[in-house]
C-alpha cells in the first residue's frame, strides 16, 4: 500500500535505517531500480540489499512467463550482491484485495495446482543455484501457502537443493497462532535460508477474524508490529536458529501505518529488543 508513508522519501528511509543500527534491507517500492544508482545511494550508509520480493504465478499462468520475469529480477539482485530471492506464489492470492475476508476466503490448491507450483519453483530454483543464489519461499497470509500444513506440503514436494524456506514469524503466528513459528522452524530448520522477524498484536488479529476483515484492512488496523511488541515469543526462536547455525539475514518488518507508529522509533525499539534477546 504505497499510500502508507507515501510522503517518506527514499533518502529518509535509508538514513533512519542506518541511524537505527541496521546493516541493510530488502528493496522497497521507492528504491532506485538501477543497481549502480542504488549502490551509490547506499554506500555512504554502508547498507546492503538482502533481497526483494518476487511474485510467481505458476498456478494460474504459463510457467515460462514467471521464469522469464524471474531471470530479470534475479539479475538485479545478483548485481546488488544478494544471495537469496524471496518468492511468493500469487496465483489465486487474496492478499491485495481490500474487501475479501482474509480467513473466510483463503485460497486453496488442488493436487494439480501443487504440482505446477512445485515444478515451477524447482525450475527457478535451479536457475538461482547456477548463479550461486537460493530462492526462499515466503509463506504468506491470503495465499495458497499460508498455514504450517501447507508449508510442510510444499517442503515435501520440492527438492531441498533447489527450494529453500523463508520463515516469517508474523505470518505464521497470524495464520496458525501459538507456537507455530517455532514448530515450523524446528521441523524445517535445515531448509530455512532467510528470516523475517515480525510480531502480531493479538487483539487486532481477533478483530480481523470477528469482523471478517481483509489482509490489507488488517495491516491498516495495525495487526503487525516489530519484534518484542506483540504476542510472538522470539527467545526460543533465536535459540533454535543459533543451534541450527543459521547464517542468513534477520529482516525486521512491521508493515504499520507511519502516522500511527513512527518508523524510526519502532526500528530502534526492534533493534534494541533483538540485541537484548538474541545478543546480536
């Protein structure tokens, strides 16, 4: 939703990111699209690019269409020095629909759809491996791979040498509640190559379910917040990741309305919490 924080400039974003103690970020919609321009802008702040979201449509379009788009996307990220490419299947997705109830209308795949998704992901995963990179699959609310059971199925259907997992603590807790992020982590620790640290406000989640709100409406309501400000227990998550010798990025995400939650304030709050809880 570009309207959230629409007035915030790219320069302000990267300056505050560095001021808050971060080493880089994923690519936002205000970032320059030319690698040379982006590198030059980030250099004074010593910031790196971790990755960038890529929407696949293996379940609803021809595989070739997604593969060709992926090649361009990957080339940009490789030029930026990124090692992983964030992938999320958007065929049948309701995450961008403002009025579609998130929990009541969740899309599901039939077996043919699962086959298309697995085959497509392995195809782009093989392309990434050739470039010394990995694709990391982002389970996401409002999509065909949202729940822990769906993550299990995707992992079972794909080659571990070609398809890796992005653990998003907020999305998994949002979907399945309780200790679901920790359980998914324990089960698939050897497949996790990227981590999004996001927290959930339980009272807002309850409101989303009770009032049959959409994903975008829930973001505006403030269902997401930074680590340490919501219901997710991060301490055991950090412990399991350390035990598994995880060496990738921790990407702090909040997806909040900056008019309600000052980005710099929350970025600093998250950074302090991670230092205190994970020792990083």
